[in-house]
C-alpha cells in the first residue's frame, strides 16, 4: 500500500458531526422533560445544565467540523484558516465550561444527598408519627368503646337490680351498723305502713315486735354472718302485728368489722291466718262429728226419759209431790233436748230451709228483738247497711239465731263496762261476690290465748249459768252450712286509731242468678 | 471524601503552578504566540477528561444505581476515550509535518502517502474520533431517556 485515502475519515467526520448534533438535542430534550417533571430535583437540574453545555459544545464542534469540510471541499482553504481559530477557541471555552459544570456536580450531589437524607429521616419520622397516631387513635377508639360497653353493662345491671329492688313484693332493706334502715323498697314501706319520708328515722328496733327476736337476729348476723328463714313478728306503723319470714346477710368492712346488713322479709300473715283457719276448720269438723255422735246417742234415751215422764204425769196430780217431781224431770229433759238440738245444729245435722234472703232484713229483725235489752245496757246501736244488697239463699231462722248469738255476745262483752257502742254493717264485696255482715262492739275484746277456742262447743268465758258455750259453736255450724265463714278480729282499730273491742265478720256467698229463685223446699242435708 | 476535598482545593493551585512553570518572557503584558491556543485546548481536554473521570467515580460511589446512571457511566467512559483520541490527534497534528499528503484530485481525493509508519496510522486513526464520541453521545441519550422513563414509572406507581 503506497497511500491511504482520507475520504473515509472525511465522511465519518461529516456524518458523525451530524449524528452528534441530533443525539445532543435528544439528550437535552429528555433532560428538559426531567426538569419539567420534577423541578425540585437537584439531579435533574444538574443533568439539564450538563446536557445543555455538552450540547453547545457538541453543536459548536460539529458545526465547526462541517464548516471545515464544506469549505475545504469547495476549495476555500484560506477562509477556513481564518475561521479555524475562532471555532477552536470557542470549542475550548465550551469544553472548559463543560468540565467546570461536571466538577461541581459532586458538591451538588453532596448537598442533594444531605437534603435527601434529612427528607428521608423526616419522612420516616412522619410515618412513625402517623403509625403512632393511628395506634393512639385506635387505642382511643377502643378505650371509648370499652368504656361505653362497660357503662352500658353497668347500667343494664343497675337497672335490673333496681327493678328487682323496686318491684319486689317482699320487703328488701339495707341497714347500717346501728340497725338503722338506710334504704328500703316500696314494698317494705307498704308492708310496714310507713311513708318513704320516715325512712331516715326508722330502725329495726321500731319494727321488731319482740325485742328478743331483734337480739336473736343481731346476734346471728354478727356471729354467723347471716340469718335464714327466721320467723319473727313485725309491728306496723299503726300497731298491728304481722308475721314475716326473714333472711338477711351481714356486711363487713375491710377490717372485718360489722358495718350493716341487707335483708329480705316476706309477709306470712295471710299464710299463717289461712293455716290457722285450716287447723281450726279441721278441729271444728272433728268436734262437730263428735258432737253429732254424742247428740244422736243422748237424744234417744232422752226421748225415752221425756216420754215416760210425761206418761207418768198422767198418773199423778200436778199438786202431788210425784207430779211436781215429774215436772222437774220433764223440764230438765227438755233443756237437755235443746242442748242436743243445738249440738246437732253445730254439727249441721239439723233440718234447714232454703229461701231467698235479704241480709239487711235479717239484721233488722234481730235488732228489733234485741234492741230493748241493748238499750237497757246503755248500748248504742249504729247501722251501716248497703241499700242494694244482693239476695242470698239460706235458712232465715237459723241466720237470725246466728246474729242473735253474736249481738248477745257483744252485749255481754260491753255490759261489764256499763255500756258501749254496737256497730252493725252489711256490705256487698263485688270482687269476692259475697255479702259481709260485721258486728263490732267496743267491749273488752277477746284475749289472745283463747282466740283459738272461741268456736269450740261448751267453751265460754261467761260465769256459770249465763251461757252454755254453744252460741258461737252453733253460729259457726250454721254459717258453714250456708257456705260462708265467720272471721274474728280482736282488738279492732277504731277510726281514732284506738285498739278496742271485737269484730265478727260473717261472710256469706251470693248464689248465681239462676239459682236465686224463690224456693221454700225444706230439705235435710245428708 | 477527604481525597475529593483535597483535590478540589489543590486543583486551582496545580493549574496555577502548571501555568507558571513555563513563564516565557516576563513582560508585564505577555504576548501569546500561536501554539498557546493549542496548549489551552489541550489543557481543556485534560480538564474535561479529569471532570469525566470525576463524574464516573462520583456515579459509582453514589447511591444512584439505576440503569440510567449506568448509561451515564458508559457515556463517561467513551467520552474519556474520545478525549484521549482527540488529545492525541491534536498532538499528532502538531507533528503533521512528517505526514505527507497528495491532493491532486481535490480535497476529497486527499491521500496519505507512504511509506507508512505507526505515526501515520495513529494520525489516520485519530481522524476517526467520532467512532468514540458518537457512542458516548448515544449512551448519554439512552441514560437521559431511561431516567425520564423511570420517573414516569415512579409517578404511575
């Protein structure tokens, strides 16, 4: 090879210059897009200025080269020699600037990294703060929810126990260490007859009828810590006594010192009365049965004695000693037969009529008969009869006998004190569909110890010769026969709050309308 | 970091030292002869090469590891090569007296006449410096494009 053509180098130079111009502009375009997209990013700023300077340098150089090649191709060598120092100098200037821009890159990077680091740490701190805030918020929300749930449950529980306390039909109470009742439910106040305003002054000593019971109650609480099913008597505000079943638990403070008690008391008065009535009823039934047996057995020989006595009386003149003796026998035999007849009435073995009766009329009849003797004993009679009483069915004679007995008993109770008041009332109780006649006196009342015996045959508190002790027994039997009851209340609380006298309540059922017809059929009960 | 700082500090001093090593005539107003332009240009090449090396090294040690930055490193590499070639080319231009040309058929028909030495071949080779500068600019273009696309993707995410 003797020579080497420069044409490839010339062509490469021209084509390369053109390509470099294109690539410089493309690079600058992307650098411009970058800086537009993220103007705050320092790196893109650096790259933009770098590309700009490089572009200037490349364009300057490439144009210089193209100019050179064109001038030389067309033979303008002299012109090129004039221009060459300028393009060269300019290129040198731009290349130096490019180097300077590049050198300062590092400082910018350092600054950028420092800012980036700070920004990152701030971002992390912010994220942590957000996480913490989120946790705190959730915790707060949960806490609120928990508190809300607990409050709701507490409220429901409180409501439940409050309802139980308020609506309980039994007395529920709380006492302090001095047995003063601090809190008591409405049923308790109702049971004891006190008002809510009296609660602060109320102590257990005020409601226990027997101080020994209170002592027993307190001792059990302090020693055992509880009292279970203790049967005691409470005294109501107006003085009447009620029977209660008491259960209580002691409350001790943190030092195990007795600080009070909480208890429940159930009123058993009604149950107890019913049980007594049941026992009494059973007793009376057995006594009646026995009385009926005795009466039947005595009635026959008594009839024989009376018969023979009357036969013999025909054989002797009444003035003779024998005749007078036989009269005594006849009189006493008749007295015995009356007693036997009363016994049979008590045991409901006697004949009974069944008629429609107005109880007011019966009571008026009885008062008409007894009023004279009542006046004699300075007893004032007070009537309180309902006008529209329903008709009852029964034996008017026997009922008259009942009320005569009761009025006589009242009169006897008041005659010792030289008079008194007799209250007769008659009312219809629609709820129980019964007519109640009450005979109340202001006498000495019935002692508690004999209360259970007053209906027993031959039981009397009157002196010998004044009564047989069959009056109340017979009355009891007659009322039982009519399907009713006799209730005794003694002593009775008067309108002025005094406890005095006795009241007997005769309660007779009102028959259904279809059976309340005018009948007069006599019949004997089996 | 310390090395960078030191280089940064001593660079103006070195430049100053380099310029003052060959003072020429110590006149108040120094006259500048023709070779001075060439020297300045060559210094600029050196300065630019140093700046590119520094950029290459900076990218390598920075936290930026994405593809776009790697393209920029390749740009630096090719541009450094171009600087070396260009620097050599300018140096050989100064020695072009030993290279003989024939331009009997015009500028486009210019030929380098033999006998051929390595100097002539190197001379010829340095005239093809675009073979380095074009790839360098191409990778710069790729780098910028990739970085831009990355930012687009980040935005979409």
